[in-house]
C-alpha cells in the first residue's frame, strides 16, 4: 500500500486485533489500484496535479476496503458513493490530460 495505512483501514472498518492485518493490507493495495484504474491516472500524476491524494479518493479507497472485507464471497453491488467520489478525478482523454475536471 502506498496511500492508505493499516491503521486508517482498521479505524475506518472498526477492526481490532491483528489477526487479519495481512488480508487488510492486501485489500488496501487492491482498493488503491482499483481507484487508480478508475481514474485512469497514476499515483505520480495525482501527486503532480494535487500535491497529495485528495480526500474523496482516499475515502473511496477506504470504502472499497470495507466493502471487500465485509462482503467476501458475496455478489453485492459496490456502494454508489464510491463512484460519485471518484468521478471528478477521472481522466477522459488519452492525450495526457489532467487527472481532474
């Protein structure tokens, strides 16, 4: 994980103990990649545009981790709020355009 910390994930998902730390770190890395894929931006591009990872993107990542953790093996739709938070940061062109609108 490059953006989220294990402690942020555990606090957000209200998880105590360290039995599932490895799983949570894997889910955190997966959520980060999912958001970067959805924005069509690299982490370097996001840092270049904003100087940091914007709160809506970090919040979307945490929501994805919580969703993946709590819905293992279930086929439920991702919360709509995730796409709403990511959408303003999606790059729409393939010509190296900005990562925000």
